[in-house]
C-alpha cells in the first residue's frame, strides 16, 4: 500500500508526518537537556532517549488499543494505515530516480541539487560519477534503515515496534553525529540505532543478492549475485558503519561498481573503505539499474512478509 500510494501530500500538509512529530520532540529534548560537561551530556542523552521511547511507545500502544476497539477487521485496516506511514519505499524510489533524471535533463548543477536532497555530503565537490555513487549508496543504505528495518520491527512488534524503531532511527539522524554538540549527547541514540539495525542490514544484503539472482536469470543488464555475495563477505565489515556496509557492498558487487570510499562532509574528508571492486565511474544508467534491483528486492520483502504472516496464521 505504501509503495503504490506513498504518504499523501495533502495529509502531510494538513497533519505532518510521524517522523516530523518525533523530530519535534527530539529537538525539544536537545534544546532542554543538551548542556553541561561531557559526562553529564552523555547521561542527559540517555535520559532524552528514554523519554523519547516512552512517549512514542505509549502513543503507539494507545493507538493500537483504540484500533482494537473498532473490531478485528476494522482494527486491522486502521493499523495497516498507521503502519504504512513508517516505511518509505515510494519516497526513496522517487528521490533517487530524480537524481538520474536531473543529470540527464539539467547536467551537473541539476544532479548536484537533486542528490543534496538525499545525502549530507558537500554537493559542490561531486562530479557526475560521485553524484551517481552517492545516489546508489543512499538507495542501498536507506533500503535497510528506511524500509526493511521498519517492516521487520512492525512484523515483530506491531505498530509499537515500528514506531519505536522509527524513533531510534530519527534520533540517530538528528543527534547521533560526531560533532562537538552531539558527540556525547547523541551517543546513546547512535549506539542503540546501530544495535536495532543489525538484523535488517544483514537481511537487506540478502534481499539484494537474491534480487540480483532473479535479474541474472532474466538476463537484464546481467547483475551478478556471485559478485554481490563476495563483496558482502569481503567488504561489509570494513565500512565505518556496522550496518551500512552490508547493503552497500551487496549493491556494489551486484552492479559491478565501487561504492563508499573517501567523501567530503562539511569541508572535512571522511576516509572510508571501498565497497565492491568494480568501476568507480558510475552514470545515470547505473542509478536506474540499482532502482530496478531495489524494486525487485522490495517485492521479495513483501513475499517474505506474506510467508511469515501465513506461518503465523497456521501456528495460531
């Protein structure tokens, strides 16, 4: 449902989005608690995370109970609509596709503008190949923490599970940075985000490898599941993130690319290992190949969810 409809613009303009609501609470906690010595800031960061999770978990639990009061079938529909706001299949696809389209239609300035919507690195330092690599890296990493992880935690814990995951992930994106302001205060959010994303990042890599296998059977641009699996085994743990390397390595190997590597954030060069041993010269066509793999991997995720639901139904 979310992949086909996304999050309606009219609803966003009228009510916002759960992530924006969570973000406002995180910003308020940051303003109110992020002060003092490094040790105190770290303790306040733990407290902020506890408050955030308690508020989001309580709200999601209340909504689940209220949905249940509507009856089994109506409650299921209500919960499905609420849960559909948590993954971002449609939005991620559209934002990444916009990078390839902007490069083709507007050249380098358009590509830099489009990619700046989805990555934090300095766009003016990027040539066409770096823009395309950045878009594919964002697609790979966000497939894990923006789609597979919410689906996994919804499957395990219903709406509260998905909402709590989204709270942790949003906190990491807002305060989990190694900057003077957030190095200590965001420590707990960053560490918890690493932990809750461990299973999803490994599952995402498997989905990309499987999708590459299906595409190879069809002969479409000949992505390689063998190279994808080899890249995951060789490179995933070399990434500075304990999770991002898994989907990035899988995508790089499948497409015959080299992703990640040194990048520039805020004028500072961040050294990172290369994922994959292919070519670094990526183009708009490679973004489109990555999107095709992504769509197939999403289908595999749906099938996996349906299978799990069917098994659950039989066990109950």
